[in-house]
């Protein structure tokens, strides 16, 4: 790489870091204010009356969980029904009903904040399904994630109350006060940057060579804003953020990266504010930032090396990358989107070099905690913090306490179960895809377009993405098959809601405790040593869990 | 040339219309409900997680106090 290329890479990264540093405090403080305020807006009071909710009623973790599950299952059924009825819905652009398996997969995908897409949106979904179904879920699934994180923070902050707030209040406030206002501002920014926003349907244009081309339009800027802000990631077009109508310039590319990182980065500040110790927020942010910076740096370096026969012959690893973003603009976006639960792509991860393509996968395998999805990133990192405190306590013989809450057998069991859920789904799903003869035959003959080691990596990536609710894909895999639609759908539901059960149970357990004053025997959790321990726990847990399967896939491909 | 909203040009490919099957609809709806029921069962199991399992907390009204 020459100096100009490096400079072009450094400038966006420096800008990104500066912007995120500037918004960390104000946005984090605002989020904390949203979830601690005792005042309701007029529109919120009307919503509570409409759905019959007493906003002052506090909920136990079980009641809070019931709200999450009931709301989500209704969301799945509604989005499923919308897709199945598409042929008779207005503004469907003449598109037929979505097939059953694909409807299930898509409904589950958007309700779980995954936004895995086994279809080409512009050829499959009309405006009604996109707006009334998917866009609504982009808002509310993100709000659900934030609500669960806030409930866990309340568990740490409360003093023997045993309650976690009110799910319906948290859900409504997340949409009305955070996601909706920010999305409007973001959509205007994207419009200024050249992202399209219309309801023109399809437009036939004459090309420079005299031929005709059909261009899809749509309300893209408004969708793009919440797609990034809510770490959803589902593209309006099949090419996602590689499409020039979704992400036309390097400027919009950087803006979209800022959008998808903004709320997850600010959540540790909100956490620090709510537990009354901002230093705890900085410690969590420090662990997130350490992992993110190392991961993106390594990923960019590996892609810049351009290892492999084809990149070496071509002179660089530009296959699957947009010329206007280049390698660094692609790996920065790819790292940010897989370190969060966004899953949007501006380059095709399947075309990355073998080891470079391993990095997005590894980011997801880390549990998407650096900084993770909106809400899910914070609660994932707090679970790791609980384990780090436990490990630290074992190492130095101190009683495991975090933020004044004792971590007994129940709390450690819940945290341990949490980190087992997604690896189990990933490894089981991948194994079943190859272990059942009929399924293997289907996967190998229909889904995998790159047989051999890379094909195995594609299936592994798919289940990693689904179980971690990311939604990005190794683009070479055809996932619109009965097996993958169903199995990935199951992985998405269980990968989203079983961890939420464990997080809320942990929150309930913590909320019943009083706060123990810290003593000389308490492990300090706001210092760099703890940040190092936390990063170490995250890396060791991931390495122990996934190294064998990575050795069968991208490591084998890259090192052979 | 702009086409009227709501129409898809024949030149734009889409998956061929498949045979509609209410049985498959029922299967996927049942699968959805079963998955969420399974998550509910996990929650029931978690409630009993010992050795220091604790019962449900009492519902307490904070009377509009700070929600923390």
C-alpha cells in the first residue's frame, strides 16, 4: 500500500473515532435519562391507554420476560401474515405472496433483530411488507434489545426491589424518544448524501449503449437510517450497502458506520450513569474498544496483504469490494457491522481472502460485544464482566462481587449458560447440515456454490450469523431452501430469546440483593487491569469454543 | 420512463409462483408457537435453578418514583 492509500484509510478511522468520542457522553446521558425519567410524553400516555398498560406498575423478571415474548411472537405472526398476503396488499409492485418457508425465515429474522435475508428484497417484497412489516420491526426489535439491557442495568442498580421496571414503558420510550427522532435526523443526512427516497416502483431507463435497464426505487433513506441505527442490517436492495442507491459515496459509507456504532457505543455511558459510577461505563467501553480496534486492524491488514492465488494475480483483493470504498472502506464497514449485530454489508464477505473472511466470522463468534447490537452488546459484555469477576475472584481469592452485588452459584450458572447458547446453536446447526445425509445432499447440491473447505465456511458463517442475530452472509450460499430457511429460523429465535431469558433471570436475581459496600477485598472493576481481564475472558472463551471448527474452515483454507 | 406504481416489469425476474399450501402455513405457525413455548419452558427451568433458587419477587408499586 502506498502512503496515499494509508492516509485515505487513516482519515476515515480518525474521523469515526472522533465522532464516536464526541457523542459518547451526550447520547449515553440521554439514553440514561430516557429510562430513568418519571414523566411520560403525551403520545406515550396514549399508547399505554391503547394497549392497557399501567406505566407505573413495576415488573418482576418473569413479567418483564412475558412482555418480551408475547410482543415478539405477535410480531412474528404479523410479519408472516403480511408476506403471505402480499399478492392482495396495496403497493406490492405486482409481486406474489412470499413462499411459506421464506416468510417464516424473514419474519423471525426481523423480529429477532437479525435481518438475515434469504431473498432479493427488490424482487420479493413490495412496499407494504417492507414498511408495515420489516421497518416496524427494525424499530421495535431494536427497542426490545435496549429494554433488556436496561433491565439488567436496573438489576445491578436496584436495592432489594426485586423488580426491573416495565417492559412496555421501556419499549415505547425506546422507539419514541430514541430511535424515531435519531432516524429522522439520520434519514435527512442520508438524503443529503444521495441516498434515494421515492415511491416510484420500477423505472426503465435507456443505458449509454442504447439498451434498457430496469431500476428499482423505494423509500430507501428512511429505511437505511433505522437499518443502521437499530443495528438491524436488512437491506432495501439485495446488494445492501454495496448498492449505490443505499450507500452512494465514501461519505455516506462513513456516516452509516457512525450510525450503526452510535447507540451501542453510548450504551456503556448510560450503564455508568444508571449504576451511579461513570468509571464502570468507561471500563466496559474500554474492553469493547480494545477488541474492536484490534479486530478491525487485523482484518484490514489481512485483506491488504491480498493473500491467495486470485488476489495475488490481480494485484489486490478487490473482488467483491466496491471501487468507491476500496479495501479499507470495506473492511472498516465489515468489521463494524459484524462487531455489532447489524449485518449490513458494503462488500461481499465471501470474496474476502480466506483469513480476512475469518475476521467477520470471528467478530460474531465473540458474541458481538464490541460494541455489539443495540442493547444486546451491553448485556453480552456485562455477562462477560460477571464471568471475569468470577475468574478474577478465583485467581486472587477475593469474593466475586460486581457493582456491590454478590455473584453466587445462581448468578454464575446463568452467566455460564448464556455463553453456551449461541455456540451450541452454531455448532449444532453446522454439524446437522452435514451429518444428515438428505440434508447434506441438499446443502451440497443446492446451497453451496463453492464446494470444499470454503463451502463449509459458508454454512458455518450462516449459522454463526443467525444464532448471533447478525444477519450478514457469506454471499455464495443459497439459503432459500427448506432446510436453511427453517434451521436458520430456529437458530435465530433460540439465539435471541434464550439468552434474553438468562439475562432477565440474572437481572431479577441481582435486583433482589442489597448493595454490599466495597472493601479492600473487593475486586476493582473500573481499572485497566479489569479491562484486560475482561478482554482476556472474551477471547479465551471464544477461542476455546470455536478454534476446532475454524481450523476446519477458514484457517485450513488460508494456511494450506 | 417511469412505470405506474404497483407494477413489476415482466423483464424483472422473480421466483416462479409456487403451489400454495395451507398445510405448510400451519406447520410454520405451529413451529413459531412451539419455539416460543420452548423459550418459556427454559424460563420455567431457570426459575428452579439452584442451589440458591429464589422465588418471584413481590410486585411493588413505586408510586412514580425514580425507576432504578
